[in-house]
């Protein structure tokens, strides 16, 4: 006789079901999806509760008791997804179609497929009566794609007691990846994130007729000088421990010219010639995680083509490396790089990111991947994007990005985040279930 306790969903079917909830954010509409997960856990006998700042956008926190040989572990996953408007899809983005041994649809990679793997691993242990090493908390949250205000930030700020005793958190990897030459499968373990500091620089000066060369202090001339100063995309190399360790591991796995190039860049990140053996994609990623970056993204101002404007502004997407470099430091560095005073306001300042921890828990994450895929190379990485992992360290929780995928080397699946034709292989989902099970059973 089959009981609810022993019924474990199939990870492929569960990924399909989750994708079929249209949780595009904005507006979000995560409630039906979160309540579906709540029902799944309740039916299986796993205690869970709904917590909402906005009743139409609830979050879920579940707890599976463990053996007590390890501190509580948090698994967190968001169910909201980015919009699909303006993208050309081969299959309807919320159909969850099964084609060519893949599940297709928005969220397959980011990150409903990973949530399905977490759920099946957790429910599988529960159904077999095999408790994990410590209590496992599962947080299924809203709003990660648009600031986390009603999602993880609400949980951390208003319900911190739910995470009492939690030492480690595991969530998405933010799309961190390197393809290199495609000879080895690289498994990123995100141990650090850059944090967002978005700025607006406003220029004011004399207006005039655009048929004449404007004076040096005019708005267009100063705007152009700032854009020229930021043309390289960053503030210059600032090597850190994560990048050093990552490049060392990758060089060891890629002997020959590629490995030598990685070591050259590790030892001198100002030597851009070292990156010539790499693709442009990989070279730009390595440069991005080796420095604070600043990219102009939105320019506003002006009224007519033939009028020199008296005011213009430019928005700058800044991404800061972990550590003690503050938003004020960033603004000072931008002013110095421009070479003239800048009127700057802060639009968004992300949560400060602590220095990464590469201790026993990281080693266990890497060990799980090595055991499951001896041909793969687990490496510590930094992601240039922000995820909900930036929030849980406020509670003293060490956070990691861990999205185990068994995919062909150099296949670029992680590049499908936010892109059309997002999809995930069946094999990657089963691999994820296995890795999460092994992690829950054996983490320190």
C-alpha cells in the first residue's frame, strides 16, 4: 500500500508543473506556485508555513528534522521568473514541453529546475525515513528577480527567528560559469557575489545653440569625458582570494597554453594579453570578477537636436567586489577617474557582502560534485550578479551558490538564464537530485 509519506514526485514532471505557473516578475503572481509546493510538502508530512508581506505573494519555509550531527542547513529557491516579452521562443515559455530529453520553459534553469531537485531530494529522504545530518530548512520565496522586498528580504528582516541556528545556506549560482576550451566540465560553486551600487551622475551647465562647439564646462563635454573614463568598464584590477584560487584550480585542470594563460592572468590581472587564448565571453567574465565595474546604462536629457542641453544625467551600474570597499569609496574612485567634480546620487545600494568562506562546508560541496562526476572540476567562483544569497549573511549564515548540473562541457546552459529557449536536460535534473541528497546526508 502506497502512503503519502512514500510518494515522491518525479523530478521531470515536477519541473514541468512548476514552469507552468506563470510567475513573471513583475508583477510576480507567485501565490499559486508557492501554495502548490506547500500542498506537496503537507501531503508528504513535512511541516511548512506560509509567510507573506504581501498576501498575494507569499513565501514558504519548511523544516525537515535531522540527526543532530550538523547545524541546520538552509536551501533557498525563488519561484519568480523574468519576463519573456520581446523574445523569440521555439516552444511556449510556460508550457513545460518535453522535447529532445529536455524540459523547456522560463525558469527551467533559473531556477525551478533546481527547486524541483531540492524538493525531490528532501522528500525522498523523508519518504525513506532517512534523516539528513542536521535539520534542513527549505525557503521557497518570491520576488528575487525584482529586489526581494516581499521575498527573502522580508524573511530576513521581519522573521529572522525562522532561521535560528542555521549555519549554511545553499541557493542558485547566479549564472556563474566559464566554458574555456570545452575539454572539462566546470562545476561552479559560488562563494561570493559582487554587490550592486547604482548611481546617477547629473550634469548642469549653460544651454546654447548646437551649431557651435560648446565650452569645456558644458554638459555634453563633461558627459563625454565621463563616458571616455568608463570605457574600459571598471576601476582597474583588484585581485582577490577567490579569483586566485579559481584560476589555480582551472589551470591545473587545463594543462598547456590555456592553463599557462590562466596562471599569467592570475599573477597579473592587468596583463590582458594573457587572456588571448580565451573566448571573449570568458575573458570578460574574468576581468569582471577581478575589479569593481562601472557601466553607463541610461542617458537622459535634452529637448531638441539643435539645442545644447543645460542638464543631462547618466545612470551607472556599479558592481563592487566583496570586502570593505564602500559605496562612498566607489563614488570617490569614479570622481578621481573622471578627473572633475561629479554630482552623484545613489539609486540602489546592495547589501555589503562579507569575505568568502572556503572552509569545511565548501569542501563538502566540492566533494559531492567530485564523487558524482569524477571528470568534472568543481571550482570556487564569484558571480557578477546578485541573488538572495546577499541577504542571509545578515543573519550570520554563510551562503553558497550550488546548482549541480550534469551538462556537456562548453554547452552554455547557464547562459540560458533570462534568455529565450531556456531549457534543462533530464540528466541534469536527476544529477541535481543525487547531489542534493548526498549533501543533506553528509554535510559538516
